[in-house]
């Protein structure tokens, strides 16, 4: 699957759990731990929705 998801959360345990679940479903997952990092990743990777 070519779908890429930007996961934004500041709780490492939650991020790990959700990221692993999404990857098992075939998604590519980028992670940001706060809003500023999410905006930077969105701009770098040309993510349309986050």
C-alpha cells in the first residue's frame, strides 16, 4: 500500500501502539511528537491532510 499517514501524538507508548497497528495494515507511518514537528513533516513530505 502506498498510503502514508502522519501520526501526531506526544505520548510515546500511544505512538508506538498506533504506528505498529497501522504498519501491520500496510500503511507507511511518519511520526511527529508535536504540532510544529507535524507541520514541518507535512511540508517536507507534501502530505495533504494530517
